[in-house]
């Protein structure tokens, strides 16, 4: 039986924040963001340690940001190369992509 990945936690620090998955042994997969005004966020960094490789952790982090952006009617600027690549692969996220 495969253990389920932990829940994604949102840490909001005012103008910046991060989504984080905490794993065994203190491993953390994270995606950081910066708020731009009231209606946009910039995804600026995604890091997935070896403990999470091959489990879709990075995609889960970006997906959660997309879901949260929809819920709060915000747009996302994916400056992080990983996040930008995910937006190119997921045309259904166009509604939250800042143009």
C-alpha cells in the first residue's frame, strides 16, 4: 500500500507566501509566490526534493495555487520555469493566467 501524499499547506506572509508539502524526515516540497496588488500573484519558485520525486508533488502545488486563484478571483503570473511549463500543458488553467 502506498502512503498518500500529505496535504498542501498555505503559508501567507503578507506580500509573500508559499505552498508546502511536508514529508518524512523533514523534507519539504515548496512553491513560493509574491502578491502583486490585490488581484495577481507571481509564482516565482518551485522546489521538489528527491523524497518527493516522481509523485507529482510539483504539479499538485501548482494545481492548488490555480484552485485558490479561481476561488479568490486572482490571476497568476508563472515566472518559475516549472510553473510556466505546467500552464503551457494545462489549457484549462487559461482563466487564471495573467496576460
